């Protein structure tokens, strides 16, 4: 065995979403990523340019209850949790369908804590202009997870339901999706988000007034914030995006060329780590 064959395990355990910090783009410092596997934490930026291997052991543990599951549902849950938890219900992805008021919330206590608290409607630029919603406490994590290069909070509301209804209005004019291939190719032009906000609020004023009549004049508040900018640790963007799939190929890797959103960009292809939440992995150098 030559020295090159010796692999060092730098992290092992069940994957969670990477933790992110925005860094200081103005000072040339990009977003900072931390891989989370089980109890282990690994600062990833320093591995840029190095060869890394990611291997799935074949085991998956539910991210909520820890029980072993052969398949992952809803990015990291066992089937009973996926069917039983409020956080896995359709109304989390589509808050306008919130059914708390009819008494059918899967977990009313959880609903009270997570859905009945301030939410923000924002504009972001991940692969072009998009609208989105998030709990106020999730900024700027939410934007970094999407690989946004710019983001601007535009409205604050009191509940998740209200944020969903506002988003439905905006979706008539703006996408709520990220084109992840374009995001990963880095082909994203800067936008004037403040100008987009002013234009959209103007066009949406009738719809917003209707919601204010329903929920109260103070329920939907315009924010006067400055757009935030984000940069990512990327040595070189891929010209063609191919994605790795641990279910088909349990051992992937290559030279780490970048990290953006929840993706690792290898010279051999990209992998969306969030998709493998709960997968037991070994990361070796
Ligand atoms: Zn579970």
C-alpha cells in the first residue's frame, strides 16, 4: 500500500443539513459551511481544492426519532414520522393550506410554536428573481441554503398562514423556485431587489389590502431593509451539472471545487447533501 492509499476518516455519522454562516462578502470572506454528521462537526471550507470521498454505509436513521429506516421520506424521516409529524404535513410546504383553525393540526402544540410566530416574505436571487417565506429566526440560513447571492426581506406577517397567502399573491408574478442547475453553474446576474420590491408591492396593492381587511391593518407590514449579498466558497463552477446519487452509487467524491446552497460541487459532479439527511456516511480524505 502506498501512502496515497491511506485514507483518513474526517467525519462519520448520520448526516444533517450543513450549518452555514454568511461570512463577510465585503471583506472577501465567503459563506462558511460546517458538515454535521451525528455529533461531529467539520468545518468544510478548508477542504476546498482537496480530494474527498463520501461513502454511505447503507444505514439511514430518522432525523426525528432516530429509528432505522430502509428508505428516507421527506428528506430524512421514517414513514411513521413522515405521516404523523406536523412538520411533514403538506401545509408546511403550502402554508396557505394551514388547517389549524379547523382543529386538524397534527400537533397543535408544535403548530402554535412554529406557525404562530412572525414570518417574513422575501425576494431572493438564487437563479433569478424569486419570492419566498421564512420564519424570522431562519434568516439568513434560508437564503444560504438556497444558494442565493442576494436577498431582501420585504414584508412581515404574524403567522405562517398569512405568509402563505401573501406568497400566493406574489407567485402570480414571480417564481418561488430555484433553478438549481443555473444556481450551481453560477450563471446568475445581480438584480436591483429594492426596485423589484417597489414594483411588486405596487402591483400587489389591491391583493395586500384585501388580506389586511381580513387579518387587520397591522397584520401585513412593509419592511424598509437593505438587500443582503452572499458569496460562496467556490473555486470553479461546473459548466455542465451532473448529480451524484448515493442510492445508486454509495461512494462518490473527487476534488471539492465548491460549496453552494446545500450542494457539494466535486470535479466529478454535484451532490445535494440535504437529500441525504439521516444517511450514515463516512467522509475521508
Ligand atoms: Zn421517525
